[in-house]
C-alpha cells in the first residue's frame, strides 16, 4: 500500500465557522459533525477535520490548495464579494494582488482562526522560474 494523507485536524475558534468559511470559498461541502469535528473533504480524498479549541491554544498553520483556473476565478470572486483581504505573497505585503508563480496564479488569505490559506493553479516547481518571476 502506498502512503497517502487521509485527514488532518485543523484547530479553530469555531469548528463550524472555519469549516463553512473554507467550504464556501472553495465550493466544497461541509460534512456532518462527527464528535468534536466538522469535516470538509477535498477532491483527492483528504479530509480537513475542524476542531474547536481555545483561541489562545491555536498555532497558526499554512494550508495550500491546488485548484483549476475556473475554480480560482470563482474563489477569487467569492473572496472579493466577502470583502476578505488577499495577498500575492505569504508575508502579506502585497494586498489586493495575485501572483503568477510557476506559470499559474496564486493568492493568500487568512481564515477565521488565523491560519494562512493559499490557493494556487500550478504546483510549485511545475514551471521553470525566470528572473522576471
């Protein structure tokens, strides 16, 4: 059997709020609550299980999602419609911009628990980097 990531737990101030936030932006379904978890399943079979913990116990993490061009356009539309600040860079220095790294497009935004979220249309390393990038 090969090794695959099956699920991970994402700490949140509110499991439902964070799950619904991400699911809405990426056009995903929120699953049925299971114990302390509210799951959001991705198309590659990985499930993000959102769990409520005290806000002061949350350590911000980074989650990157590879999506298609049409899905990127729709996610960007939803992000803008919700008034969510997004950035072209992980240091949050280029607000309102997207990047074109690896021959695609990408952006970063924060979720309600303070996690850094990233959407990209091309995997890292999939395109020769030029000095202009």
